[in-house]
C-alpha cells in the first residue's frame, strides 16, 4: 500500500515551496486554504502541512491558517514545524489535527517522543543531510546518523516516520527510494518518503520496493504538483 500526502508548506500564512530548506528560496504559490480545498476536491484523504516559520523559531507561527484549514476541510491533517512540547501537541490535537510530526525534539529527546506517542498520534520527522540528522529548520546538523535515529523508534507507539532527503528537497530530482526503504527496515515503522518527488515513476518505484519487502508506506508530493509536473488527480485515483 502506498499513501499519498499532498503538501502545503506555510510561510507567513502563504503556501510556498523551498529549495533544500533555504527560506530565502521560498516561492509563493497562493493561499494555503485554497490548496487544501483543491486537494480535497481531487480526492485526497490527507494533507501534509509544515509550519516553516515555526520550524525555524521553535514554536507555532501559523496557528490561524492551520485552524482555518482544519475547520473548512474534511482532510486528515499531518502537521509539523515548531512542535517541541506537550502544550503545543495538545493545542493542535484539540484543534482537530490528526497526526503531529516531531522532528528536532526526536533527536534531542527521543524518550519524550516515545512518551508522547503513547498519548497522541505522533510521527517522527527524520531529515537527513549527508547521512546525519538536521534540526531546527535544517539550520543545524547533529552528529547522530539518520539510520541510528530510526532504530531508536523500533517497537515504539509512533504512527510513522517521515524521512526527508534534504539534498533532493524541492529539486524535482526523484525521491530516494532505497534510503526510504532502509529507514523502514531499521525502524520497523510505516515510512513516508519526502524530498525530490518528480513524477509517476517515483510512485511505481516506491510501490514496487514496498511490495518486494512486504511493507506499507507513503510519499509526500509538493513542488511537482505546484509546478505542474504531476497530475495529482490521476495519482489519487491510481493510489488512494
């Protein structure tokens, strides 16, 4: 099974896309709520939202926009960016957010993430740069290796791991299928591929890789949709 997650990256309330996580590269595409509605109309079940401003400053910065999306569409929402404590998790859960992504704090305090996963629907975001985990809006790279961090969440209660290959993010260069499968094997978790999605060939390759390994997973579709490189309606009919 391959789940599809069309993406909305939020910067100052607008839907944008970055290149390799650089805020200065942000290209504005329009109102986030309008894209959420488009995804719903096309048949999506999920929307993947990242509060980019929140990721960089470590606390929520686009609450009003996120709450509006939660109220005005029926999509399940997977949300990350600046979620570092239980109060923020509870705020978003009370808002109706279905799954919350913990990234920086997962590297810094994996025990906290495991504890939160017992109470809330939690995904771990593992963002990799040259095999090392990047944190704080990808502004810093730690010493821990991506596969080592994935292994820490074996047999935990987390819902998923979202694995982003930063070198491919926003580059339309194709997702890193083999690395995504390695992350799934090391964690034993449902893994969602992120970074570089280009076209339907990525979908076929990931689908086949998951099938060969008797695993389920997902993929995040961002820039390829916004730049008109992929027919999201066809993708959702084929895979959802």
